[in-house]
C-alpha cells in the first residue's frame, strides 16, 4: 500500500495507535485513533484495517464475542528500507 507523504515519516517514522472492535463474526468496526499524528496517516491506518480480511473473534465459553483491540501501525520512510 502506498501511503501519504509526511515529514515525520521521513525523519523518524510515525506510529498510529488505533482502537477498534473485532465483532462476533470477525469483522472490524468502530475505529478510533488514540494518539495525535498527521491526519492523512490516521486515514491511511484506518484504511489498512478496513482492507483486512475478517479476524478470529475472541471467545467466551466457546462462543464468539466482540472485543476491543488496540493496535499500533508503524509508518517508515524510504530510507529505512534497502
């Protein structure tokens, strides 16, 4: 995935912490950003999660349940890769 240019990425990278819900069927919803970073990076991080296939839901007594998850997504500039 190509993501938006940001000076923060080129210097030291950027991390977007997302909180979201993994529903009983494994779908993801209720996205929120827990830290302040570049708005374009926040949008890109949410788009990454929206493109993912369903996750394995949490279970209680063998029954799938909805569960909140916090996930950091790290963005790195080109100079961090060979």
